């Protein structure tokens, strides 16, 4: 694929403490990324104003709230989110099949296309963390199990680390949208992420889209860094 095509698959995480900082960050990379991700911190602080950044820069918004509650509550929350015009919304796959179905059904009545994205195993967790929660499976097996559950509930987009992408692709088939965070270009620090990979490694493993935050945000030239990542994605 071309670099331009890969740009649409690069999600930039607006991990900023204020709306003004997020606006400056989005402005710097708006021509080099395909989606803006609004996370929990920014949304709690600024709500719909943060989501509106997508319209300001004519980019779809990935609203990363990771909803996890009883089915009725999640369904109503999705209905509210649908009014904001976001393109993607995350929920925890571990919320169970009924909750996932409620989310998918609510998204189906949105005035604009809204994809529910099931988060499998957070990239900040490793096998020891899962064991501490009483989960005997390793991260790959657990992510695959949760993704299959979410798929049965009607979800077609999933968040998983690059370590699990191959397993999910095999389990779910070519049409599943696999979104991979924990992306670190070679030479950058892992930070609080434990299961990380380079852009090339993630794409080679079968990822559909990549989420990159601090590697772009903290670069001396964020737009050039984003472009370099899309080139690496295309070459992979």
C-alpha cells in the first residue's frame, strides 16, 4: 500500500493535559495521520469539546473510553456517544457478551457510522499481571478468547498488542479490524507499556491500524515522525 493509504491507518493519541495542548498537537500532525484518539483524561476534562477537534481538522475520532458496566448502562452510554459523531468507541471485551451486544445494538442506531471496538488485554499487562488476577492463560490466549467472545456478540473491531495480532487474525479472519497500541519506533522508550512492537513488526504481524501517542507527541518534529511511521508501515 502507498504511504497515503497507510496514513488513514495511523491513529494519533491526543494524550495531552489540556484542550489547548491537544489542539496544538492535532494541528501539528493533521496532514500526517488518519484518526485522532481522544482518551479518558482529555474526555473527562473537556468532554464533547475534545471530540469536536476531529471536525476542526476533518479527521475521524477514536473515543477511547473503554466502557465496562452492566449492559443497560453501556447501551445508554453508547447512545449518548453516538450523538457526538465519533467514528470508533472502545469497550472492554471482558464486560461479557450481553454488554457487548448492547453496545453493538446501540451503535447500530447511530446517526453516523460508529464502530464498537473491543479491548482485549491492555498492553500495560503481562502474563504475571494476568496470573495475579487469577487468569491462568497467557496474554495471547486470553486476548484471543475475549476477541472471539466479542466477535460472537457482533463486534468487528478489536484492540490487541502486536504480540496477539497473528492469533486474532487466524481466529477472526481477514475482515476483522485489528487495532494495535503499544507501538514504539526503534530506539524509543517503552514507558508504561509492556507488550510493545515497532510499526513494521505490528503491520507484518497483521495489524489493520496502529495507535501511536508519545513517540509522535514528544518528537522534535511530530509531523515528520508521523510520516516516517506511515512509510515504515507501507514498507512492511
